[in-house]
C-alpha cells in the first residue's frame, strides 16, 4: 500500500506587524516614543492603512523586512528543490540521511491523477528502499528515493521576500502547480495577520511579475475568467483535489 498525502502548510508564528511598522515611522524620526507611537496608531487605524499602503506603492519595501512569518510545510522533494532557491529565507529541512523510512515513514506527495498512474512504480521504489536498508545506511539508501518523496521543511521569510518576491514568482501561471498551491496556502494563513499588505499584494499581483499571466488566453475559457490570480488558485487546488480555504475563497469573491 502506497501512502500518498497532500501538501500541508501550518503557520508556526509571525513577528512584527503592520501597526508596529507604522508606529516606528514616528519613532525613527523622533516624533514620539515607542509607547506613544503605538498607542497613537492603535487608536487611529487609518494611519496604519495609509502608511503601509504608501510604503508598498512608493517602493519603500525595506520596512517590510521588520515583519514576517514562519511555517511548517510538508511537500514533495520536487517542491522543496524549488523552494530553497529563495535565498532570503531560512530553512530547516528533514534529512534523508537520518530518517530511516523503512520504519513506516515512506510517504509521497502527488496530485490524485498522478497518484493513480504512478502508484505501482512507487510501491516498487518502496520495496527497493526497504531492501537496501538491510545492507546499507539511510544516507546511501536514499539514492533510491524519488522526487515524490514527502519532506518536511520549516520555512521563515520576512514580509518583503514573501509578498513581493515569492508570491509573484510562485503563484504566476507559469509556476509549478505544487509550489503554486503551497504559496496560496501560505498566503491564506497571513490574510488576517498582515491584512493591508496582503490585500495590496492581491490587488497588484499581475503587475509584480512580467510573466505572471503566461498562457492566460488558453486558460480563461477553461475557468471562465481572465483574472490570472483566480485561474492560478482554481487550477492549483483542482489539480490537487483540495478545497479552497474560506479566507482565500472570500478574497476571490470580494
């Protein structure tokens, strides 16, 4: 029996915040103490909205590095090979040298259609790995393991890297469907944590990467819309047979 799972994303924590970034504008330029500046923006949320929006619009993006998020993700090795190309981030990934998958930990990440087509191959791979483990260490037996092998990775990114680099690159229509799915799941966890930034990025996504809407003319008839963002979401979640989470679904319909 081949153990097939879907990609999983869990928000571990966030740091900083839009209120803090907005307040520090006054602190850095000596208008208020930290305590007074925070009290002022908490009483006047319009200040936060205006300042964060202006930073995003005017390209003052370095301030976004003072907030960010951390996730525990489980995806395929094909996915993690792409993920770690984003160098302005921190990663702690499951080691195939030290995990002995012969002890019941063989699991694969595949969309349903591929799972049905490749299941017998993966079963053979599993038997080969278990057999190899009888005569060699995990670090050598791992050469057998495929890109479909599930891998856990702890990821941490600041908001500038995530919202303005990772999201435009990895949710565009030319991106690999698994990293696209995971990027949207990560984005979904931050809609209520950094609402001003998330909304601005959502509104501007197609403008943030020149190739974001690749092949949209071929896909718009399938999904009944020309909105590249909506196509990206529907296509990724449909391929993986996963329901679009409520916050993301509400964003689409807003």
